[in-house]
């Protein structure tokens, strides 16, 4: 999305969740070859996001441009926002939890309680005939009629006066969504945990309209052509309810819940004399789909008198999921013929709210998504472009309204805050990066950026630095602003933050932000060198006729390194006999290796005890003369590529007598086989312990008559020898 500069709208529920201050640590670093200089390159939406936005937006093309300016109201009478409804007078009603209230935020930002339901949360608000306001709640499955002009004081000692009687109580625990059908003068309620849609008439009488093959119906909407659509959880299906008890599966998503459904506006009529644009015809539906590690579960039924929990929740699950935004165009009245297309997804958070742009403009958003874990409002266009329009202090965005009598607005939960959009850009528009982590204490170099659609000096940038991952009093103050790329004056530190200000030019676009830095060079330390110390002796005895495993002369060397500044490292390897002081090269000095393992062929080495040295150098990542090195020697290990020798083998009186010797030793295993068949069976030495380079055997075999006896011997390096004898 190149620009979001259109009218803005916002709509629906918010999440209750324990606040958790997030520290954003960046890994957006690249190195400038082998010279030690590194750069924070902030050139994508992901890298530019995560900090603070005030009157700025971040696009999927990696631009920061002027965005929403808002006036906020911190809610004192609600913890989280679940639902919202804009009123003709510019006020907005909010359904909140954990208090189960309906609040009104007037055009001036004043907060008033208009209803106390006694429920845990007001999950849905919808306007019916004559301006009547319906409020759906959970977990008692009640629907209330709310007077938007009421003003209710908080007086727990007089609950009867403050808690209106429910207009109707459904036979389900949770009312997740309401929609009013103006043509039929009927209210529909999406419920759980039994997955039913209820149809409620003007008198409050309800009956089951549809019973889904799922546990929850979490979203519901009526298309411009009059078809009722519903989204389910935990199967994540989108259904078209074509008649009572009948449905068409429009889409079975690869996710657990269809959280919200909205419809796009009808295509505008062509100008006089102009040819109508080609369209798919039918209705265009947008929905958000969430995927979790396991299917979402609703809150437990608490009972009216239960004290609200000390921590908040979102009505589905407290853990993060993944969100998807889908468009399905060309839907016929029976729900068929739609063409599904995924417009956007985010693997870092699931989604909570969705609303459509009432009057889309070319290149602008068609829908707006509120995230559930990082408090963002994101506009998405038809080309799959996206723009982060707001990043709030709230954990979730539960309601978004675009356009309306007093413009656009949105509401967040945990903490609960209402934002009214008052303009775009402005003299105090700023973008602040997330905290960038150099990994070690760093000296800052040149800060560069580019400005589009305005003079190069239209944006000024500041920096601050510190040694803690969250800015505090120990950090430096913001540096003097610079209006052109230049040297950073902030003091050295491990962490740094950037802040850009728009100097009143709403058309300016910031892109290509880059900060050079150099960290203190710390030596990489080799902490462990591993050499296989024994040959690969078989763990089971092969059956008759099996060949002796071939002993490989190669050794797999591996090592571990503590690399505090994550430099690319070069390794050199040497070896020596244990009795020697001369180290001989395994690798070429001018051809170091960069992997932390090496296969070494020892075929030409004499038998004996050896050690290997591994040296790590950070020469690749540092200027000539500034590289640091560290080496570590391995424990002693045997190189033995020759098998033992069976010096003597005899059979007498049913006993086998043998002598086996190895040049290095010890003898590690002895086994026999009779007549070339049957399993190999272990025998031991005369003293019962295999621990010497020369071992004797005097083993009773219990044989009579003529037999062929094979003896197989292994040394500690895995070399094997076999010898046969025939005895009578």
C-alpha cells in the first residue's frame, strides 16, 4: 500500500489480557564486509514497526509517512473493549469487560456509563428499529436493550437499580455477535458453546435458526443481497445460512476461528457516459481467521455473583496465534461462486477486529484490522499492501470505526483506551524506532535516510542510547535534531533508538533509514574440542556370515565456541603426537575453515596417542591488525588404523585357547562363532577383564566332535580381525 490517505473508520470488540510491557530488540543488522562496521537497516515494515507512532503510518513498502493524529480517552470504567457502535450524534457506545458495562464516549471524549448488565462482558452491540440498542453478553447468554442516553452511577450497594432486566435470555452460554435484519425485522445472535444461531423477534421471543456442526459461532453478518453468513470456531468455517437449518460451506479455512466478517460496499455507479468497470458481480466478503496451537476455548461459566478475575482475557485464549485476512468476491445469494483470496497474514499475532472502508479510494485501504497482541491498526488494500496506521499502548484493538458523523475512531484494551482520529500528519507527527540492540557496547557512526515527496530537510532525526534494553534515566537525552544525514552524537551504548519528526510537511515520506556502528571487539573463545575416543564397536553381535565392519580411518572433529559479538570466524587446526612438542597443520594457514566441524583422514599417521588444537580467529569481521584469536587443545586420543593380531588359536578337550595382541591396545571385545552359523557370542579373557594390549583366552565351548570355530577380536579403535580353526 503506497498511501492510506483516505477517510478512516473503525468497529468491534477488544481483548482483555494482562498487560505486559514489550521490549523490542532488533536483529536488523548487516555487516559491511570484513571491516567490523555494521549497520541497522530499517527498510521494511517489520523492521520499522515495534516502536511508537504519533501521526505516522508504516507501509508494507518500507515507508514511514504521515498518518493518523488522534485524541485519546483513557477509560476508567472498563478494562477491555469487546464491541462498539457509532451513534448519529458522533458518540460511540463501547461494550466492555470485565465489568459488563456499556459506556458512551461523546464527541468531546467524555466517558459515561449507560448500562450495567451484571455480565462479565458486553460482546456485541447493534442498532435495531427506532434506534433501539441491543447488547449481547456472556457468559449467561443474555441480550439487553440499552438506552444510549442513560447515565448510570457506579453504586455496588444498589445493584437492582443499575442492572437492567435482560430483554431475552438464550439457551446458550455466550452471545458472541449480533446482527439485525432490517428487511425481516429480526435479530440474529451467534452463540456458543453449542454453536447455534438464534432468531429473536420484536417481542424478544427466540428460537434456534441454525445449529452448526461446531462448538462456537463467533461472527455473523448479513450481505447486501440479504444472505446471512456465520463464522465458526474451532473448525474455522465460513457458512452461508441459506434457510433455517440449511447452510453452504463457503470456505473451510486452515485455521481455528473466523473471528469477524464484514462486507465491502457495492461497486459505485459509473459516471455519466462512462463504461461500467468489469466486476465479478455478487457480494464481496472480508473475514479474519485465526490459528492457534490448539483450538480456542471460551471462558468458563462464572455465575452472576462471581468476582471478575484479577487479570483480563480476550474471550478466546491468552496466548498468541496467527492471523489471516481473506477476501471472497463474487458471492451469489446462496453463498456459492465466491473466489477466495488471502490479502494479508501475520504470524506474530492473531486478529481481533475488522471493519470495511465505506468509500474506498484508489490505492487506499479497503479494510482495517485490529491486532490482538501488539495493539496495531492495519489498513489493507486490494493489492495486498498494508499500512500500520496506529501502534497503541493497548495490547489489543477490539473496535474500529471508519468515517461516521464525527470521523474515525478505534478502541483498545489492556489498557482500555478510546482514540478518535482528528487528522492526518501534523506539526508534531513522529516515528520512534523500537529499541535496537548492537549486542555489545557500540560507537555510533553516520545516520542516513531518504525523504520523498518533500524537500530533503522536511524530516529531522534524533537518537538516544543506553546500556539497558528498556530506556530509563540512565539513557542519554535525545540528541539535537539533524535535518540531513550525518554523524550521530549520542554516547556509546549497547542499545539505541531513533526518532524522526515531520516538520509540518504532511506529504513527506521517510525511507531507507540506516545507522552505522562498531562494537568493542571481544575475543571468540573455543570452549570444547571433541574427538571420538573409541571406534564404533557394534552394539549387537552379527549373525553368521556377516562381514566384519570396515574401520574408517577418518575422524570427525567438532568444537564449540563462545562468540560474544557474533563475528564470522575462521578456524585453523593442528595435531601433534602426545610425546612431541611440534604442532603440524591439518588445515592450510591461508585456507581456514568457517564450519565448527572437520573430517580428518588419519590413514597415514602412525599408531599412537595424539592431540588436536583448534584456533578461532575473528579476522574475517575485523580490520587487519585488530583480529583476536583463541585456541584450545583436545584431550588425548588414540589413532589406530590396524587390527589386532591373533597370535595363537587352539582347541583341546572342548576348550578354546588363544592369545590376541594389539600395537596400541587395549583389546576391547572377543567373540566366537561355531560352524559358521548361529550368532556370534562374547567370550572374555583369562582374567575376566579386557583392559590390556595383550589378552589370553581359555574358554570352555562344550564341544564334542569336529567343529569349525571362528574367533573375532576388536581393539579399542574398532579395528577387527577374525581367525578360524578346525578341531576334533
